[in-house]
C-alpha cells in the first residue's frame, strides 16, 4: 500500500464525500472485479457512517455489489480525469478488459476483499444495508462504511487540503457529456472552524 494512504476515523468518513464529488464504485465477486463512475453518491449518516449511491440495473458493477454485499466508493481527482471518464463510459459486458484499458490499477487493503483504484484521493469500503424496495425501484443502495482511507497529500486530520495541494489532487464534479469541473477555491466563514 502507498505510504501516503492513511486510515480515516470512521466518524469523519462522511467528510470524504460531503463536497459532492464524482466517485468511482468498485466491487468484486467470484474473481471478477469492476469499477464504474457515478455522480450520484452522498454521505447519509454519521454513526455508524452510511452512504448512498445510485447504481443502474444495467451496470455490471451492480451485479457484483448485489452478489458480494460490498462496494467501495473512491474519490478520483483531476489527475484521473481520463480514467474516470473511461470507467464511466464503457461496460464490462461489452468490454471485458475495460478496467485495464482505462489504465486503472487495483489494490486491496489487508482484511478487505473489495478492490480499490490506485491514485484516488480517498476510499470508503461499504457493506450493503439491504433495502430491496429502494434498490429495485430507485437503484439506490445504502452502505455502512466499514473502512475509510485518504491520501495525506490531499486529506489529513479529517480535512481536505485543496487550497494547498497540487491542482491534480482537486476532486472531479461531473455535469454531462464529458464535462467535469474540479473543485474550486475555498470560501471560509470568519470565526468558523
């Protein structure tokens, strides 16, 4: 594992998603790994930490999530723009080597079977909280965060460092049609913490 990756306290895990970034969703089952991009993911609760993500019925990643009961959310950065777009615009069903073609390198954290994408700014491994109605009707999955990590070059002591890190570390925010924004400059309310 990269020496810059550190564990994030679970009660602060929501901070990895609180600014609304595009995420990469990964899962694995029976030797098959996949990663997809998703724009609709968010923090849901603090204790235990929970997240939501929308995964369409047609996504191959969804099958792996449903069978394994686990998924990971990763926060890609501006340095991974092309990789993120490639993972979001190809299907494992049509392109069996999509992960390799995208340039994504996968790794695992000791004690977890869910694959993670190297080079991201943060990672959350989640266990599905079964909500069959939401999953079937709305494609909405709820996960309890069981592990969280971040790269200390961009996230440390429970806070993002976008204003002091290299621009390549800024998070991506997807609009449509291959159009993303990177997070901008901070605006801080005086007297806040």
